[in-house]
């Protein structure tokens, strides 16, 4: 998958979080810059971040989460859902919502 296509898919996933009421936070700036991590969002008492990974040559959008403000502040989260970056919008939306439930 081309880099710009992946960026568009990840932005779509972040937009799904925002439509659910997740609020982008200005935390973890050091690791965001150092490691290229994306924005952390908070919804209720849970912190989320969208990322990506390549597994056996296939690209996935990863939803990571933690309930710890301290862990979120340093970018330490558990991966809770992997979704093929080639999946359609509805599949990505559905899988994100299922993982957040």
C-alpha cells in the first residue's frame, strides 16, 4: 500500500474515533516526535491511538488502548484490534466500534 493511501486510511480510522466522541489530546509529544506515534484520543476513561503495522507483507491499521493516563502519557498501550488497511470504510468502522465496546 502506498504511503499516502495508508495515511488516508489511518485518518479515516481517527475520524471514526472522533465521531464517537473521542477527544484528541496533546500528550506524549516526546514519543510522538521521536517514534512517529500518532495523536492519542480519550473517550470516557480509555485512551486510544491509531497506528499501523506490516505483518507478513500485509499492512494493518492497529487500534491501541489503555485505561492508564500515565501509560497514555508515554505512548504505552496494548494493541486491541488489527484491521486490514485494504478493508472498506464500513469494515474498518465496524471493527473499531466492536473493539471499543
